[in-house]
C-alpha cells in the first residue's frame, strides 16, 4: 500500500513534469512561429531594418588600417582594470546566487499550484540562463586577456567561469582566437562559415536551429564540420603546443562533473536538472544564437582565402541589441568594435563603438530586428545558401 510520502513524491513529480512540459511547449510554439515568419520573409525578400545591410556594393573598395581606426578610439577604452572586471564578475555570481536562493525558497514554501509553478520555474530558467551567459562573457574577456593585464589571473578566471558551464576553457580560448584571426574567411574561420560544395558535410543534414543548446555542446565535443576540432582532445594537432593547459582545464571540467553527480546524489536528479541543467541549456542556446548572428546577415560578405584580408574580415560583423538582457550579458551583441580590438573590455565596448560609428559611418553594420525572428530568418537563408562553389572567392546572403 503506498505511503503518504510516496504519494507526495508522485504528486511532486507530476507537477514537475507538467511544468517542464508547459515550458517546452511554449518554447516550441515560439520557435515554430519565428521559423514560419522567417520562411515568409525569405519568400517576400523583406528589407531588414538596420544600418549598412542594404548596400549594393557589399565589399568596401578601401578600408582604413587598424592604426587609423585605433586613433579615433579614446585610449582609456583599451585599458582593463582588474577591480572593475572583478566587480562585474562578483555581481554576476551574486545575482545567480540570489536567483537560486529565491527559487529554493519558493520551491520549499509556496510550490503546489501547477500554473504558478510553471510560470515561476520558467522565469527562473530564463533569468538563470541569462546569468550563466554573463558568466560565459566574463570568461570570454579572460580568454582575450581583456579581464586584466595578468595572464595568470585571466586563465584562472576563465577556467573557473567556463568550467562551471562545462566548457574546457583553454580549448575554447584557442579555437575562439583562431576564429578572430580568420573572421569572414570561408576557408579558415571556425564555425558557421559557408561550406564549399566539394567538402565533406556540404550537403549533410543540419539540426533545426543547429540544435540550439545541444548544438553548442556538440560543437565542443566534435567540432564544426568539415574543419572538426574537438575541445576535449588535448592531443589533437590543433593543440600540439598546448597539451598541458588543455589537460588542466579538461580535468577541471571532469572534477566539476563529479561535483554535479554528488549534488544529484544529495538533492536528487530532478533538482539538478531544474536548478542547473535547464539554465545551462538556455545559456548554450544563447551561445549558438549570438555566435551565429555575429557574422551572418544579408549583404555581409564572406571571403575566399585569396581575397580575404584582416581588416575586411573583422568588419564582416554585425552589431545587434539584445533588449533588456543586453547589459546583463555584458554588451556581447556590440560586436564590430570587439572584432577590431579584442583588448577592449566589455564595459568599454559601447563607448568605443560610438566613436567608431561617428568616424567610420560607411563601415557600420547594425541589425535592428528582434533576435529570435532574425535568427530563424538567417538560419533559413543558411540552409538555402550556405553552400558555395569550390572556386568562389566571395559569398553574400541575400
């Protein structure tokens, strides 16, 4: 005969299942809606709202040098201040801790109404996933050495914040720097580049929306086809000169995985999934959306290696505003100036961008469209036009 405790456990599990189902259903409906709108936009060739996205000549005839651009940016924008960087990092941790504590309190004292529980959990998942994304950006700055002027502090901070997100910091740092060295290069960029028709994977199946959060961790494990560089293999040729730091940061992720397993043993798998797993998936989805939209937009050129140069490649970036979360995720959508000068910390990006836009208006690219419709619109264009001829030296989405 079932006990009261077992009945309460079954009731709690049912409420949890209903809450997760309602959240996933809402997410699915929103996703399908955005995708349908994207298909309509692709058929009607709707003009995208923004700056620099309707240029007939997408390739600048001449561009200033990096030195000429840098002269127009105030010198203090390039200065990292450890105390300021730590302030933002600590603030992010404090906010995430507050969300976690508040959700625990609600769960222990007020849960019971299915509709209210579903709403409260959904808000928690969105906010905590956003804060996890802020964690990632802190580690991102550390990976560019813009967190501080000390490489050891940068690597330590990056390892701590990225390990929490099950991301091996050093492998990510190296692959991300490779992306910055080859931005907009069809033949050498790291991810979401157009694929030449004669290469493996050119006509392979692509998961809807690149698999959203699953796609991010798939990329870490296996790399991006056809230039696959796995982030959990320290002995891959790409990391030949960095085996030791690779092993250290991979070990850190393994140790963190043990901590998560212990948490599940003590508090239950359901709590691990609810309090950590779903926000982690939302963070990873943020990463896929943000990374794809940084360089994928109509009339933003991709160059073959023979035609590519560093400045033009970095300028093949798009600034986007992420609404009410823009500041929470440290202005990561303000991307053109970041690609030109990775040493600018996130808290100087907006100011530096204003000077860049004022002095080089002809080089500015801004998309004003809301993020989700923009993502699905460009994902559809990527599916239709993401394969290029083997001898093409220029590719533009229209």
